[in-house]
């Protein structure tokens, strides 16, 4: 039983590292691509960055969830749970921003009485 626990812990640790590396690489690629789009004055650079941030955050969140498998103490569990909640909140905000950008790009805004744009 102890051998199985050691193997599972090692596999989980490798998975965490791979997910973290994948998340960082995706984020760096998205930043580079968005910067290139900005420099070339192409549209949707911020939308591209926001989408890559969401994908990268999903990988990083998966790593945090996998990290919960290795938790041995209640204090560690509280820290990891807090990180998961924080990642979830950021993911929600990124998804909201992507939706808002898409609606804006599709021209689904109407002028408000005060002259400012309001999303439908």
C-alpha cells in the first residue's frame, strides 16, 4: 500500500509540474502573439490575449486541483482551496471579458441616453 501511495504521489507531482509548465508556455505564447498583433495594429489583440489567459489559467487551475491530492494537513488544504477559488474567480472574469469583447466587436452596442455605450 505504501508503494502505491508513493507511485501515486510521484505521478501527481509530475502531472502538476507538466500542467504548470503548459500553463506558463501558453500564457507566454499568447502574450507574444497579442504583442505582435498590437505592433502590427491588427484588431482583436486584447481578445486574443484574454482567450490565451483563460486557457493558461485552466491548465494552472488543473495543477492546483491535482495538488489537492498531495495535501496532508488541513492548513495546506485551506491554502490550496483558496487558490482554486481565486483561479475560478479569475477564470469567470476572463470569460466575462471575452464575451463582452465579442459582443462589442459584433456591434451589439447601442448608445445610451447619456451618449455612452451600453451592452445589450
